[in-house]
């Protein structure tokens, strides 16, 4: 992970963590938060920036393609990353996955030296990639990712097995192959086995601390 800014002062470090649905991105992000210090990191998730679908009928909302870059308001995330890098707090939207709508309240995120952004499609968007200093791709086998997604959607989002399988076959898998997998080539670091790869996490954390020390 070479940094072009090597000997210059680094005011803010933006770390991107991408990977397919169920790859272990959140586990890696949580490990970084715990090891570097939650009080030292501004943490943003691309999932918070899903476009509001309250203007659509419920059935149409549920059948939308949530794995296509167009489903997310990436411009707003890019704006928020720029604001945080400039030392300004941001109001992050709150998305309700049960109703597929954006809630009225927002979550205030204060600027920190390290900005951590996580999502399946963050490397697919050049505007987001260009704001990142370190790009980490969590690479996990498709069967493991599907099992994790199935478990999550059944327990956390009240979905049926059939609806999860249908969505996986119709949108999650094709979008992964079209957008997520190709974005891996932009990564500085590829982490196999997700959050269970302690060696990779050790290296990433050491690199972040090293960059923080130069700021």
C-alpha cells in the first residue's frame, strides 16, 4: 500500500472497505474500529444512502434492484466524505430496510482523522474511489456469502427463504458479477476469508496507525 503523499502531512485518511454482500466487510470494519479506536474514526456505510422509495407502492419498492449503483445516492456520500475531510460534521441518512424508505431523522457524524467507509459498491463509483487513501476488498466465496445473507435477511429483515433466494438469483448475483467483482481491481489490499483473516487486519491497522502518525 504505497502512499503518494509519503512525506507530506496527511490531515485525513479515508479507508474504503468493499466486498460482496455477506463477505465480512462489517466484521473487518468493526475490527478496524476496535483496534484503531472508535473515538478516532468517522464511520459511514453506503447502505445508509439508499434512495428513498416512499413515493412507490410497497410491492414496487420491495422488487427494486438494490444491488445496482443507481439504487444509492453516492453523490451525497461523496459530498459527506468531502465535508468530513474538510473538518465539517455531516448528517447521515437513516434507511429502513423493512419499508424501503428513508427515515426523517439523521445521524450526526463528527469529523475525525480517520474516515472509514464501507459498502458493496463503493469501488464501483469513481467519485468515491478518488476520495479514498486505502481501498480494502474483502473477498469471500460465493456460497459462504449467500449463506450469511440468507441468515441475516431471515433474522434481521423478516424475509422468507424463497424471497431471499429469488432476490439473490435475480439481482444480487448478476449485480455482483457486473459491478462488485470487477471493482476488486481498484483495491490496494484484498482480504481473503473476510473478518477471520487476522493477519490482513493486523497489516491494515498497522498501516492506518502509521499514516496517522505522519499527520
